[in-house]
C-alpha cells in the first residue's frame, strides 16, 4: 500500500479525513498525521511517504512552501492541497510545484478521492513504467527474448506466455504488483503485460476510472517473442474511436489484414486526376473509413504528403506518427475534410516565384535553431511571414526531400551524435530532440539506422544498418 501523510493544524479536519475516506479501498494507508510543514518534512525524512494531503494555511511552514520543498526533493511524492476560499489563488500557484490538485474546505470526500485515485495512478506509472518501461521495450523491439524475460521477471512476471492489453488515456490503468506491468507506448498510450487474462468488465471499469478514450485486448496468451508485434497491433486497434466514436473497446484477433482501399488510393494517385482523387476520398468518408485502421490512415496521409502534385499542400501539419492524426484532426472524417480542402488549394500553388538563396538559408538556420522544439512548416511559415504550403513546395524542390522526412532524419543524426558522446540517457536524448515519447523515438531510430538506440549506443559494429531500411 502507498503511504499517506496528512498535514493540517486543525485536528478536526485530519480526524474527519481519517475516518471519512476509505483508504484501504484505494490501496492507501495513513502513515502519519502532523500539524505543520516542518513536522511533515521530518516525517518524510524518516519514513516512506508517497502522498501528502496538506492544508495551505499553517503556522511555521505553510502548505505552499511545503509543496515547493517536496518538489525539490525529486522523490515523486504526490501532493494534494486543502484550501479555504481566501487561499484559492495560492493553491493555483502551487500547481507549478507539481501539486496534482486542490480541494476547497469543507472537503468533499468524493472530490478528494478522485485526486487520491489520480495520485495512485501516477505512482503506479512511475513504479512500473519508468523502472521497466524503456529497458523492456528496447529488448522486445530488438527481438532480444532472453533480455525481455529478465525484465519481466524483475517486474514479477514469470512464465513463457502473457496476456496483453492497450489503453489510450491520459493516465494508465492501475496494475497489480507482481502480476502485471505497464509500458508507455506513446504520449497517451499504455501497454499492459499480465499473467492473467483481461475481461471486458475489467477493461470497462478501468476505462471509467481513468477517463480512457479507447482500449483493446487480446483474449489469448502470447509468447514472449510475440509481445512486441501484438502490442503494436493492439495499439493500432485501440484507436478505433478515431473512425467511430462508439468503438471504445476492441477485442482483437491480431490477424494481419490488407486493406483494399490502400490499393485503390495508390492507383488513383498514379493514374487518376485531382477530381478522381477527391471522389475517392469522398467515398471513403461516407463509408466511415472502409474498414481502415489507424496505421492505414497514417499510410493514406503519407502517400498524399509525399506526392509530387499534392504533397506540399498536405504536409503542412507535419504529422510525425499515426497518433498525431488523433491530436491534429480528432476524427477520421475531419482528417478527410482537411485533406480534400488542401488538395483543392494545391491547384493554386503552381507558378510561385523561386525563393532566393538567402531565404532558403534562413529556412535552414531556423530549423537548426529550433530542432528541439516545434519546427513544423506552419511554425516556420509564421516565423518567416510566408505561406507554409509554398515553403514546403520550395523545400522539396531544393532538397529533394519532404520537409517532415528531412526534420526526422536530422533529429536522428543529432541523436546518433549524442549517443556517441555518451553524456545523456536515451530518454533524455529523445526529449531533447522533440520526440513525444520513447517508444516512437525507438521505432524511428531503428527504421532509419537499423539499430535500436541502445544497440547503437553500445557500439554496434561499424555503426551501419544491419539491413536495408527505407527512409
């Protein structure tokens, strides 16, 4: 159980919290009750504390100062503030110290319980995802079954087969210690590996608790060497809500399926006119995606984004991964509408005047100075006060590369330099170079170099790809 410290100079308040909250049901235990911030710091120094629930107005050391000191400790202690109306603005300021929320007095137990559940989820994420996540993902993705089994054993999972699930949510599902482990697959995507099968009832309960948008699970056990491929497939399936809002849970059979719509799109792009392409997209929208997966939608976007005639108009948003389609467009229908509008706009892009060498050099300078930030075409166009579609068209003509592909390649080259220097962890490198999550960085790095970041950092022979990789 996680340990809770209650801090308030009013005994009536702490007494009511002790008896008014069902701590055991939340997987928590009240480890200590103190009356001010300095006493709280003494307790934290002497015994494990996972969650602090503190009043903001106290003598000696107030809750705001206590929150700041706890933040500086780097112990991942979750802090929840209690405040009167008069201290409301101070409570808001405390969010900058990592406080996860604040409750107005008199405290409503239901509201406080929601914050406590969030704290438990954060702690579960830290204790499982951070400890095993990147190492386990790296070993799975590189096909190192022996190392993957060691990682799973360290997490308390022993055996040769496991049950898998994926959720798309701001916070991960609670995991049972020694029975399952969580790994972060994306910014808001989590994978779960368990010794026990998942049920629809269990998934539904977790979804309601974590405000999950979509989930998928596989009802049969899979062997260690299959975990990576099945997780990738489940991750794609969990985004079913992108196509249909009611498609919240997918029980997947993990059977590879070719989509005939992708073949039709390829033929239209090779042989058809702009009008035929717009008609094809219309039919796809009306059919509700034609049975496409998120991976298919990503392929559709990329096929248009690299096309000689439409690419510079389509690629303005710089979508770097399938998940970015969700964040950028919300739904598949919205995505198709945007693509159709830009294909229409592409009629007017012919005949632009050439950029001067000076302007093109300014583009490259901007990219070099903002590689760790959002350096999308849209941001570039705003910075240079020029049309983003136009810049994308000129960039491809001057370099022979799609703008997004160029940025990705450049970031991977910078990552290789940082790995060679050996001064940063892989997670730090991914964050520094603007990648949203470790898993996407890992996939992109291996796609371009042929190695996982860990393999490259350990001195892969010759530092050349193990096999031909398309970029």
